[in-house]
C-alpha cells in the first residue's frame, strides 16, 4: 500500500533574508520551550530556549518569541545562510517534568 | 567535549533478529532519553531514565522493546524480535536535570 508520511511545512528563502518559523504548541501548562535544528543525517541540535515568564529571548542571529495567549512560538533567523538549511523543531514541556513534546518540524531551505 | 555517543550508526538486520542499540550519555547528566524518528510519526519519545531508573516507558511500542541503564554512563535499547516496521532512526539524548536535551547522532535501523 501507499505510505503516508508527515507533510512538513516548508519555508524557502534567499541567502541574506530573515526567516521566521512558526510553531503552535499544545499544552497551556507548558512553561519551557526549546528550538532544535536537525540537519540531514544528524541528531537534533539545540538552538535556543525560553521560559514562560519571558516573551522574547535573543541569541546569536536567532530570536525566539513566545505568545502564551494564543500558544504560539516563533523562531526568527537573521541574515539566513545556506548552512541554516535544516528541519527546525519546537519542543515544549513543563519544568520538573523532564519530558519534551516535539512539534512536527518545518523544513527551511536557503538558496544562495 | 564528547557529546552523546551512539552505536552503531547504521544497523541492517533481518526480521526476527535481535537488535541492540547503545548509548553513552554526556558525563554528569542525570537524564537519558530514547527517541524514534520516522517519516510517518516524526520524533517520538520511547522511554526516559532519571538517575538510571526508568521513569516513563509509555512510549515503548510493545513488549518486543526493552531498555536498560545499568549505570550512569551506558544504556541499551533492545528489540527482540525485530520487524520491518521497526525501521527508523533511533536517537538517544541526555540532560542535566530538567534542562536542555542533547542528542546523539542516531542509529539508522533497517529491518529487512
């Protein structure tokens, strides 16, 4: 029979553009969120995290925004580079629980 | 610093055979997680340990799957007998307390 896989959202950008990847999380009790990047053939790699008492956190070229009202998380990547091409996952949990719930992922493709 | 180390990187076996996947967490980490990633279901948590004790194994698909953590520096995930539907990439991750999980490179399992 025909297999049906996850249809991941995709985002294609030009090198140098800013990218915004969105994530809707499921549990209103979640108080800790993480973004991971997964390149082909590798494990997920930590990018940035944020706790629910914040609505914005910045790293190097990346910013995470949290909107608890609508349970929405976004990852902004400034001056996107070809090396940023990967699948990006958001993950949620509540602290002292230890168990992350991952979103389905978004494929980011950066064209030179 | 050595990250999470998984072995083997690739495993090809025949249906009915026993498969053992291995993981060495980051030294000092007290949480260890086993995940499975497939196109159909994305990234799923199978089981996790805290201080070598299994805390939640609700993600383990069935009795054919078992996991052990005999000491703080080693864990195994065993499938016996293996079936073609077990084909996936299996990741191990570790964390210090309930913080960022760091992933290994994964084991790609193919069951023929």
